[in-house]
C-alpha cells in the first residue's frame, strides 16, 4: 500500500484551466515556478544519483497547502549514471504550444493577465527572457535548474520590493497588494 500526502489544491493545470477563474497573483505564480525549479535543481544537482524528470508540465506540478509546489509523475524520469557527463540535450516529454503569431508579431500582451500588466516592463522582460532561454531546443543553451531557481528567486524578490514600493506610494491599493493577502483563499481574506 502506498500512502501519499494529501494535496488539497490539485495541480497547476487545475489552477490555470480549472473552474477557479479569479486572478492568480504574480507573487504566487513566481513562487510556484521558483519552488518547481528548486525541486528540479535538487534532482539534477544534489540527488545521488542525479535524476532528470523528463516530463515537466502543469499537470505534474501538485499544489499543496498554501499552494506549495510539488513535482510529481516520474514515469519519464531517468537516473544518470555516475560516469555520465552530459545531460540529455533533446527536449522530451510533452511539448507545449504557443501560437508563433504571438511571438512574431509581438502580441504577447494580448494573452497576459491584466493583473500582471501593472508590473514594470523590465520585470516582465526578465521573466520572458528566462522562459525563452529555458525553451531553447539546444540543451547547451539552456540554463541549469540551479540558475533558473536563483533567477526566479531574484525576480520574485524584485517583484515583492516593487509591490511594497507601489503600495506605499498608492495607499488606496494597499489591501490588494498586502504581501500576506492570498487571492486564492476561499473568502479572499488574509491567511
């Protein structure tokens, strides 16, 4: 018999595409990405032997209490031999899709959540640049998961600093931008 931790908030896929239709704060989005990257960085760099997941996608990111990210489904994973020098550089698993028109004609703003558009454009550019690097078909050009998790930690810290600065400059928005405010709490109260 296998016993698993209870995961009250489903998967990242459920959060994005499910019945919940409220806004998901950028802080929560960045935290989920950062925690997922940290888990993968551990598997790649600290686990002995190292493990490559092989199929990271939103249904394979579980969301525990307070939306803490947990990487799951290691069916496509691969344990690296000690003498193996290179990671696999080809993309495996499920491929994602983004209409090339959005990228070619710079229409990305039309698919962004309005709650994110208040963020300084430089921060969005950093997020987009990191995503672009991670999606490179050439594994040599992709950053390590340690680099990704560190970059996400920096971006999230910068975002939180901007949030505090914005809240202190415009006090009428303070309730919506309080760091303890959790927009996914059932009654939208502080958690």
